[in-house]
């Protein structure tokens, strides 16, 4: 167990639907990052939250949104889903004062049918 | 421009031999960190090794070593004595700045296949 918990592990949904992916960071970590990994692709950075505030934004579609709550867990909301949104979505967390120490969750595999 | 480039989409290596996975990077920030991750078929991201831009020596972690050539902006991963369990996708990543609060940028990955 890496300490980062992602739920659900698998999700199958239909086009046009909306889903919410959840991430609980490792204890003490203030930053949460969301990444998307499409089939046989590298990880694409979507968005980062630090202590409840949005800190950095990557190639996140307007149909996607995220937030980090006071208890530091984060949710990634994906709406109006398309077949191309099928991917593995990773959450990672990190803490200040550490040169490295990014911890990844096991990912949520989203399949849009 | 790509910040992290991995030019080898796939590689084969014979069991027990050494293999080098290439990674070049692009940044104007003098302070940065370079990472390698392993992703087996099960999908999880496993941290392997880290190299800071100011580190004087190449990083080593067991059978993994990082051949860091700063002037060439390359950070190649060397796996010694390959094992069948090393078959996986390998990703190079970079953090710009000296703060673990900055995001990682990933390369496209190299699929390594170890032959018995």
C-alpha cells in the first residue's frame, strides 16, 4: 500500500455520463496531482491542488474539473464522457520540504462504452 | 517542445544482461529533479531512482543506476543483470524547481521486454 488511496479501481460507464474519481493522499502530503494515461501513452498532467487551492493546470479539458477538500482528499469530476476519455487516471501526492517523494495511487481505470 | 523525450518505444534484452534506457530532457531551470518509474502490466507506478540537478554523483539504487550527463541533458537508466520481472514500461520524469510541490512531467515511456 503506497499510502495514496484511489477509488474506484475500475469504472465502466456510457458516453455522455458523469463520473467522480476520488483520491486520498498520503498522510502529511499537501499536494495532490491528477494524471491521465491513455492506452500505451505516457502520463499527461491534468491538475494539481495544494492545501485546498489549485496550484497548476495542465491539459485538462473543460468537461473535467477537480477540487481538494479541507481533509485534503481530492475528487476529479469527468462529465459528458466520450470514448476517448477511456484511460487510467492516477492521483499522486507529495509534501513540501522533500526533494522527492511523489507517491502514486494504484489508479482508476475508466472505460467509456 | 517536448520536455522529456524517450526515443526507444520498445526494447528487448537478454536475461542477466545490462540494458540502458534513454532519456533526454529540456529545461532552463538550473534546479530540477529527474525520476524513473516502472509500470508493470498491473498498472501501478513504482518509483525507481532519483537524480537532483546539483547532485555530484550518479544515483544508484540496487540494480538501477542513472547515467546523468548534465551538459547533454540526458538521464539514462541502466539496469544491470536484467530479470524477467523487469519486463515493464519505464518512464522518465522531470520536476522543475527544487520543491516537491511542483508537478512531474513524463516522457512517453519505453517498453522493456526481458527474454529468458
